[in-house]
C-alpha cells in the first residue's frame, strides 16, 4: 500500500491479488454472468463488489489496485480516463501498445487486458482496476461463458470481449511485482507526487472486519445484492 506523502488526508493506492474468484458488479445477476456450477466444481469463490460494471475473473496472475483520493469536480468519466492513463503509460513503458476504450477498458490488439470501476461520494473518489498479467484465460472464458449470451434483463450485463495477458503478449513470464513497480513509477511521474509505502491503519482494519462480517461474507449480498444494513455507507 502506498500513500501520498505530506497531506493531512493521504490519497492511498493499494495493490492486491486474490485467490481464484469471480467478482460480479454491484447491479448484476450472478446466474446471468457466471457458470455457478463450474465455480463450485473448482472451489472458486463468487463475490460481489459495491461498484458497478461487469463481471471479472481474479486469480494469482491478476493484479488489482485501488486509488482513493479526495473528490474534486471531476466526473466519473474523467476519473476513469485519467486513471486508466496510468495503466496505458505503464504498459507502453513495458513494450505493450494499448488502446483506451471508453469508459473503462484497455485493449491490446483488440483484446481486453484491463478494466476499471469507480464510485463517488460527497468527499472521496474510489477507483479500482485489474490487469491480466498471467491469468488463466482458459478458465476465465469457461467461468464467464453465460455473459456471452445476449438476453433481455433489468440487470447490468457484462460486455463480452476476448482477453489477453501481459505474459501472452510479451511472450515471456511477467510477474505481478514488476508490473506493480512500473505502475508506481507512472503514478509518480504523471501526477508529480511522491509515494510512501505504508500499512493499513487500525481503524481501517477494524472497518474492513466489520464490513466483511455484516455484508461481504454473506450469500445474500454476494448472490442477491442485498443484506440488512447494506444501505449504510461503505
């Protein structure tokens, strides 16, 4: 985790990886996006995030990162574009030509390699993205196969794109750590800031435990998108 040095409120960047899991968007129907039986067969967790957008597959070859900053006058669209620039800059410097596809996708030669989502409240901007570094795309395609089927629905549907990974494009093993370091360099260069490594604060740890206990561990949230107290602010 990295924080912007020298501010009372410290904008924060967090990097993480998940074990094999499928993450659905806030307003999606799990059964329309995910092969639930196949997830059960492979002991793959299905979880729901509080931001919108489409369903994604995570594994140890998928790098996730979050930028938490104070909210200004920017729209979600401009936040998406500006923060996705960090990814395109990083991948260009790693020798990967990319294209930003509004509102929140990055493609390499017509294949998706990164996607992002954003949420705003009155004070803060929360943006997160994932990058396919060396993920199991064969398993991804199988698990998310329902999202390929067009169907009328009141729920938000994922926009299906063929995918690629950094390792596949570069034709060599690519590691999460090297991508993280390049992202840090790009953030500091593009934003003209200095980042300091840090750890979660005790209030943050306690809040995360409380959120998990009352919401994110519950099937009612992960499969239906509703639990008691879910209207409370994150």
